């Protein structure tokens, strides 16, 4: 039996809003109900990679930590490699690092120096686009390795934070927008 593809509206209804997490004033978008539903989870991955076929993407880069969930599943569906971009100090081999500003501080992410080859075709995936700082830093790391970003895809976009502006020059997709 084949289950029908969920719509973005169905996925949006399943995302739980958690007020004041991790601190007062933040409206956290909890994706665990989506992940717990096989049809919704698979549908999210399909919508994140829509338009790409196996053989068109060499690697799917996922951003620590929830981006790993969708990027790894997308890599399997596209028969591509999976490359993690992690928080500084979490990767065991030589890395390139990129620092960026957050809404509430700064952070540094890293990728292994040999994770991508020059000219690799990359799909960059994360769960949430807020201010765009993390995704812009990850894109800079991908480009530092000489790879070509085909698209940057997000499950959720918080449009009022205008993060898409920081990703100018890259095609950006979001499944659900607030």
C-alpha cells in the first residue's frame, strides 16, 4: 500500500510550538511529532530534495544537529554521500572552521578538510532557517572546499527574521514558513 505524499500544510500542522524554549520569548518549533510519523518524515525529505534525482548530487551536507536527520535521509534517497558540518571541536580529523553570529551570541562550525572535492555538487540541508548565520557559515565552508552548492533547503523558515538575505546568491527552498 502506498501512502499519499503529505502537503506542506499537513507538515506544518504537525510541528509543535513550544513557548519560551530554550529561553523566554523564543517560540521553539518542535519537529519531533513530524519525525515520529513515518509518512510525514519521508514526505519532508521528498519535499526537501524535490527536483533532484540520484546522480545529480554528489553530497548532501547536513548542519549540526537536527539538519543531520534530514540530510542523511536525503543522501540515502539521492544515493549521494553525507557530510556533517559540526560544532567546533566535535570532528576528529583536520577541519576548516567558520565563525558566525547568532541571535544570542556567536558560534563556530567545522567540516573535515577532505569532506568534499573541488567541483562536488552539494545540496545543503538544515531543519530551520532563522537569521541565516549558521547556513551562511556552512555555505562558506562548502565553498572553501571548492564544492558547488546546488541549493540550500530547510524544513522550516522563519521569514520574519529575513535569514534568506544572508544566503543571497544561492537557491533557497523551505517547506514550511512562519
